[in-house]
C-alpha cells in the first residue's frame, strides 16, 4: 500500500500515512490534534512521460487506477484538477467573506465535508493557540510549513 502525506487543516501538522489506494482521497485523523487532515500529492511517482509526443492524443485511461493516476500526473491533468479545486475553494471563501463583513480569512475553517464556515472569535482563538503549539513541534521534526 502506498504512503501519502496529509496536511492538517486545523494545526498545520504534516504527516505520512500508509493507506490503501481507494482510501487516498479520504481525510485522515491528524496525528497531532485529531482533526481531519487533507491528503497531499504523493511524492513517490516513478512514472516518466516522453514530452516529444507533444500535442498527440493523450493515452486513454486503462482502468487500472494506480497507473491512470500516474499518467494523469505526468500529463498535468492532476495539476489542472488541483488548480480547479483550489479556485472553487477560494471562491467559497470569498463568498463567505462577502456574506460576513466582520470576518477575516483567519476566521474561516474547513468542515469535514470540505465546505467552509466562519468560526466564532472563541473558536478562532482556540485554533490560533493550537497553531502556536504545533509550529515548534513541526520545526523540531524538521518538516517545512510550506
Ligand atoms: Zn492537527
């Protein structure tokens, strides 16, 4: 089973977890704070793609999901999907800020179903405190916050 990186949306903790391929897009419990952590792009892609093929038709899906995933990454389809999702998330956040004039980006949190909500001042403070505790821990582990 492959190992994936997970980034905690609440405390920013980055950790690895070995999960089955079918589970790779599910959130996992953060090993630091227990909140849902979001799967990151895997680093162990060993597929190589010949760029000289240029604009010729892209390979069709084989139906073998592990192989297709690597092909999608190599031809940029995965990145394109990622950017689309990121734009959708940014728009959800902008809409929240438009509808809640007193809220700031720091007040927005992601729900387990990947929608967003504006946190109360009390909840924002709690998250800020948790982040302050997590940062030295992450630094000690030698992992970057980016
Ligand atoms: Zn966490």
